[in-house]
């Protein structure tokens, strides 16, 4: 739509009320994830770039509250279809919502790869053609299962009707042009004829597709526009089809990163979600997952089996094998893992190390700080150059509240230390191994909090003699 047109002249309806019978699942189809997002959220994202969310009406029905909750944050509006009696009935339920708009686009909640450009092209074509209805079509490799397009004459933009797979007459199976389930309507024409749909067909449902034949018979102009790429309008009716769409989207994302200078070994094993950003010269090893809004700088390496969700990593970061990282920041030159877990709010400074079996949560590590082995740092600040010994634990939780541990710069924390928060260890202090620190430690001090060692010389021999005497 060109900028000069009034936005409210166009509404978008997204049909998402169906059960997804072919999935054999209790989960509604439109909430299955592909590319890390529910199907319906993908369609909403494409629609939101054509009209603003208050002009998008999502038809919900099966598990309506779950679907609503999953996408409510997008700002779209909802229409309820309490009984799911077909796609035509879904649009009938949206009658009141769309009546005030000049044109309406109808999208399917289970056709998730459709691009904004294609929806826009459909809308533009529809207006240029001054049509009552415009159908987005395609010629996929295998048309089986889709409704087929009956053109008025070969090469004509006009169509006579759409015939569902199960209603195809002999010979019509040969037709390769299919209905994408995405349409544009002049609202007045749609609403004038919507009640003429009948449920007298094999499924006993009101087919939205029948409206094409009804409008054509009424002398209205019904046209079709073909999508350039059949792949983007593939529907997802079974789990296998959905996973195929997910793989397709992932392969495209991975290829885009490789084209932009990122090295990805065995790319078919890596999951990279669409919003991820990676700078050139970074290397991703096999079986890595990069999810959400993850950003990775240049010259970094992510080794196998690591899963990173919505983290920001700088340049020259090395993430070793099998790390799990979420909502965290890792600065330039830091080293993470293997087997490290960065929970939300971890902020790892430049050149810092978080080593094997180390867990962090809301923990800020300064430049060059190191926690190399078997440690938990929760609600903690660790200053520049501080070394956290193996087995150190911040006791941040008293059973009711979380408390902060503050460790200054250049501190040496001996192995197997427990720091009972709230507590502060000031710059340059030393803590003896196996200490349970319950009082703050001033700058430059040594704190040791463990029982003194007791050594009994010759104790073992005495014990043995004692035992032998008793058994006589
Ligand atoms: C539909 C089309 C078919 C087209 C195909 C493209 C009809 C009758 N057929 O078939 O021509 O080739 O899409 O993918 O429309 N829905 C509701 N309420 C309902 C029923 C369905 O909201 O009562 C929603 C579903 O959640 C889904 C969408 O409408 O998101 C399409 O329904 P589905 O049953 O998958 O239609 P198809 O059989 O794929
Ligand atoms: Ca479908």
C-alpha cells in the first residue's frame, strides 16, 4: 500500500481458530514453533509490516486463551470463532470487525513463511485490478492436498472458482496452480455474499474458497496473482510438514550468515533463528543453537553443542563446548566453558574466564576476572583481575530473599569458599581455602574461616593395636 493511502482502509484477518486435526496433538497447530516462533506469530509479524496491529484481527477458537496469550503482546485484536465450522465460517465471525474497512486481506495462521513483500504485492495487485477478490496462488512441486485454481481461460488473470482437493473432478488433479489460503477482498463484495456459503461438501464445512465461484457467478471480478516462490506459501498441516518448513527457514538463515562472512561447519546441524546477528570471521561449529535476539561479534568461536539464547557476545569471544547461555552479555576476548551455564543477567567482562561447571546468574565479572572451575556466582559482582578458586559458592539465598555478594578488584578467593551474602570482600583481599565467609573482608586483609587442622601422630597404629586387643 502506498504511503498516501489511509491505513485504516485495509484490515487483515488471520484465520487461526482451527484445531489442526492432522497433528493428532492437544496443542493447537498455530502454536507450534518454527524458527523459534509460533506459526501464528510469524504470520502476525509479516502482517504487522503491512498494517498496524490494531487493524489485524486474529480469529481464535480452539484453545483460544492459549493462542491469545501467546500473541497478545503484538497488539493485534481478536475475534472468537467458538465452533470451528470452516474457513468461510471463520471469516463470517470476523464480519463485524472488518465491516468498516474498504479492503481486507485474509491470511492463514498455518502458512508461516509468507513474506511481507508478497502480502504487499497481493494487496497492490488487488487494488490495481479493481477486483472483488484476489487469490494468491503458486505452483509447488506437489499440489496434492491444496485447493486448485480454475482460471477463466489460460493466461487470463480472472478465475472462475477454487476446487478443494477432495472435490476435484476427473482431470482437475492435473492442475498445478494451487490456492495459498491467502486472499484480498473488497470488503463490501465479500460481506454481500458471505452468507451464500454452504456446508454441503465432504467435510461439512463452510469453505472460504467457495466465495470465489460465488463472486464470479455474481458478475464480480475475481483474479489470481502467483507468488514468485512457491516455497513461501507452503502450508503446515502435519508435524512433518511443519518441521520441513522449519528446516527450510533455518537453511535460508544459515546461508545468509555464510554469505555475509560467517563460517558455519556442517550448517545443516546448526539452528540459527531469524533475528540472530553475527559479524564476519566468526566460526560456528557443528550442533550449535543460536536463538532469540543473540548478537555475536567478529572473530569469535562457538564450539559444538552450545546453546545461546538472546545473548550479546563481543569480538574474539571463545565459547567452548556444551555451554548454555541466556540473556547475558559477554565482552570482547572473554572465554566461556566448556560446560558453563550463564543464566539471565550474567555480564562477563573483557578477557574474563568462566570455566567448566561454573554457573552464573545476575553476576558481573570485571575485566580479566576468572572463575575457572566448579563455581556458583549468583547476585554477585566480581572486580577486575579477581581470581575465584574452584568450588566457590555465593550463598545468595536465605530461603526468602536474594542477597548480593560484592568482591572487589584483585581479590584471591581460595578454593571451596562459601560467601554468605550479603557480604563484601574489598580490593586486594585474600580468602583462605575452604572458608565459610560470613563477615565482610576489608581491603588487603586475609580472611580464613575454617576449623584449625588437628594432627595426631601415630594414631593409625594405635587404633590397630587397640582393635587387635579387643578381638583376642
Ligand atoms: C485451505 C484451503 C485450501 C488451500 C490451503 C492452503 C479452504 C476450504 N481450503 O485448506 O484451498 O489450498 O488452505 O494452505 O479454505 N481455520 C479457522 N477456523 C476454521 C477452520 C480453519 O480459523 O473453522 C484456520 C486454521 O486454523 C488454519 C486456516 O484456517 O490456520 C486454514 O485451515 P485448514 O483447515 O488448514 O485448511 P486447509 O485444509 O489447509
Ligand atoms: Ca492448512
